[in-house]
C-alpha cells in the first residue's frame, strides 16, 4: 500500500516493476488483471491510451474508482475475464498469479482477451528465494509460487512466446543497506512481523529510505532474484 511507512520497502519494490515495465504500455489499451489498491494501474495510465483496472473484491474496486478517476474500473473474476476476445493490447498482472488456484486457466484467459501481437506482463515472487526449501509457500495467501523455469514453462504451454524473463533484486544502495543492518532488510522486517516486537528506529529509518530506484532488473542469474519479471507475446 502507498503512504504507509512500515510498508514502504514492499511498496517501492512493486513500484519499481511498474516503472520498468510501463514502456510496454505506451499508447496501448491495458487491462490490469488484479489491480489491488490501484496505484500501479494509475501509474500505467500515465503512458497508456486506456487502463481497465479489474479486481474481484467489491470494496477494493469501489476504492479504485474513487481514488483514481482516470481508470476504467471493473469488478470480476480472473478465472473468467469480463472482456471480449482480442479486446486489449496489454494484460498486466503484477504480484497476483501466485494467489490464483488456476494459473493455467488464467493465462488462457489472458491469451483470449489479447489482440494478436499483444503482451502479457507478469511479475511474481521467485519461489527459490521467497520460500526457500519449502513445499508450500511461506505466505499463507499464496497458492503456488514459481521459479523462473516454471513461469517460463507455464507461459509457453499457454501459447505465448516469452520475450523477456528476468529477475528483480536489490541494487547497490540496498545491498549496502543490507550490509549496514548486518543482514537482509527483508529478514529484519519479517522478524518484527513474526515476533510482534516494536520497530527499532534504525530499521524504520532504513525501510522509510527505500526508493524504487534502489531495485534493478536483470536477465542474469534469474534464480537468485527476489521477484520474477516476464513479458510474453500472443502470436
């Protein structure tokens, strides 16, 4: 969520992906499938011709409509997208696919609503680093997390051509911050959340200082990334 000090690290990490991928939405009709709070869809609206913000939750959709008037807001299920065949140029799905029970079915729906040559943009936590050594996701709200090769396979099996498979991770400033904290800024936040301990002034200051520019996206060593980033094209 934007504007919440203790969530700033996660917000900026998500924002970094939107900013990096916005170029694929320039002048396009975009569906954000699973828009959440709506800040990302609104960011894309700065370059797109039109952005349709879709979410299943009624209160969420109502909030997005009030907070971001330049978005066209729809309420609907990602398992059956409420759009006509070949009706959009881009489907954006950022940090959502890991919450879905039927990932394969969702990707087929994306293929259906995209025009030929249209792009699907996906980001999702990297299973290898997000829930290391586990058979089930660490986050109880995730149904299935993916590695880079698993995401690549899902996209290709659905009929897409994968144009980009990359990973998002910490840039130099965040790597330096990790070293200064004596460990990962992620682990420090998780420890506070799990233990219920109060935030230290040092950790709160560190989290508050993070910007979207502190993250970088690279096609090198995708398995070591924090989040997977994929751009796939409908033939």
